[in-house]
């Protein structure tokens, strides 16, 4: 039972890996499909970046 389950899982993952990547092994990426960041998300990203920069400066100096 375990062996057949593992074999089935192996085949499924292999099939997904072969088919799921699209042509030439490159994933298709369309930037227009990604929604733009809201103002809140932009502010949160800026705050996070500033915090990471501050921590980096404290840890490594200049």
C-alpha cells in the first residue's frame, strides 16, 4: 500500500514538473496579471525597508 502510494506520488510530481514549466523550462510571467500595490502596501514596504536599513547600519556600521 505504501509503495503504491509513493509510486503514484512520484509519477504525479514528475508529470507536474515536466508540464508545469511551459515551453523551454521558463515559466510564463505577465506583469499585467499582478495587481498594483495599494498606498498602504507601499507605505508598509517603505517602513520595512527603512527598518531593515536601520538594522543593517546598526549591525555593520557604515
